[in-house]
C-alpha cells in the first residue's frame, strides 16, 4: 500500500503488527505516484508500505487498513507468495495469527 508520508506508514505498520494482523511492515519512502483522481492527473510524493501476513489474515488486514488510512480510497493490493524461505514463512504465520 501507499501512504502520504513515512510517519503515517510507520504508524499504520506499528498498529497492524501490534494487533497481529501483520508480522512485519517495511516503510519505503521516496516514491512519486502519478495517477488520475476525479478527472485530474495528479503527481504526489508517497511512501510505500509492504506488509507481510498469511493469506487467511488478508481480509481482516484490508478492513483494518480502511479504518486507519487517511485516504478516501487507499491503494491496498494483495500479492500471492509462491515460494519463500520456509523458516521465514513459518515466522509470518506465527506472528500474524
């Protein structure tokens, strides 16, 4: 997902990890988003927040992001993990459940 700045992204990540909806959140500042909103092309600095959670927690995670995020329509995408280090995947499962 994207957020307006690193502080907002970090706050959302802290809440989601504390609530065990995500095992980890990576805050990546410094991107520029170009998009059309309400008929006008916009260009804004944003921060990327990458969250790790098991598939069965995705729906709850998305609902909670909707409550926490300041945007009217936050970018929230779920991408499947096809493979990974088994110990890391097990850690994600144990931390976000």
